[in-house]
């Protein structure tokens, strides 16, 4: 380890106000700790920095799911297991359910929280592509500024950097309920189907009217320092009737838009090819749906 056990100062907070009060202490840096699934990996590898850790596990204010008329509000402390068993999420936000299912083992799913998955800011995390497609809103809270909502599409700034200040805590994730019959698609490519960091992860959502694309979201993980929306490819597809020619042009647009890196898990060339293949599969699916209708 980086230090002896006494070098890790951990405090269990009882409620949100207490947690935010600690974070507001300008003299001490506190690192929030929820399920701890990512931090425990670092600890086991001897890479966890010594310092002050603030346990926010099981805070009542973060452990609720509110079903509202226009949105579903998921507390940041909700685990992936709780996401998997929520019927409203399963019905209306199936990609988030799929992402939760693909995240680690049952033991991990019982501890890992959605807020922690976001705050860890890994460009290879499983939930961000789904959250981008669902136009998620990230609620953060501090003692000084109260609650602030961020569009998730602008929340990640760079590798491991977010619009999250030292005294702020992610408290909820808000998913707007569209009410439209979107077609959703989620696929993770990894060494194994689950319990592995993704080589590439893709989520897509489209709504068509009169056989033309009226709304579309294409989001990737593991192709950039942050989770990424393929906005230029989305723009190209808007208003199009999906056919073979449009699909191939869209894949060409995507190849020009993405600039993935080589790393230990995969090569940039492989990621570009798989990204295009996943897009092609999604578009073929909605194109076939048009043909049948």
C-alpha cells in the first residue's frame, strides 16, 4: 500500500448535511466514498492515495428513486442492483438497466452506485453512453450554493475532470421521460461479456416520424478521454430515411469524427472499426423497422 492503515482517515457521515459540511471545510481535502468498488481496487493494488475519506454510503437522502410526471430522479447512492430491479427504469430506460447488468459481478452491482460511477469519471465506464442518450441531468449540491443542475453532456471536461467543485457532491441523476416510442440500442465490447473494462461501449436512441429520423443520440465510451456524443454523425442522420446508402455515409462520417487512442486494452484502428460496425447494426435495425412498417 501507499501507506499504513492509520494513514487513511475515514469518517462515516449520518446525513447529507453532515457530508456537505465536511466537504465545505477549506482546510481539509475529503474524498467521498460510497460503495467503494473503484477505490478498493486501488487499495488492493497499493495505488490508493493516503488521505481523508468521507463515507456517504447509505445516506437516506441519496438512496431514493422518485417517479415524477416528466422525469425519474435517481439518488446518487442507488446501487446498480436497485436499478436492475426498478420496473420503471427497466421499461423506459432500458439502456441504463443493460449498463447496470454489464457492470461487474452481482457482488459489485450490490455495492457500486450510479453516482460513484459518474464521479469516478472513467472514459470506459458503462453507464455514461446511456446517460448521454437519455439527456441526463446531474444534480450536485453544496452548502454554499445549494443545488445546481448540469447537463450531463457538458459535465465531463477532460480525463478525470468534471464540473464538480471540491465542496460539491453528486446527489441525483434526473432522466427526462420522453413519452415517444424511441428505439434504444446498447452494446458493450470487452474481453468478456461482463466483469471487464470495455474496449468500446455504444448506446443509441432514435425516434422516427414518417420513416424519417426525427431525433437521434449516438454515444460512445472508451473512444476519447471523456464519454462522447457523435454529434456530427447525429446531425447527418437527422431527417434521413435509413437505407444502405445513408448507413454507409453515416459510418464514414463517424470514422472522421472519432479519434480514439491506442491503449493496453485495444488499438485505435480496432475501436474505429467496431464503432462503425455497432452504428451499422443499430441503423440496419431501425431501417428494417421502417421497411416492415
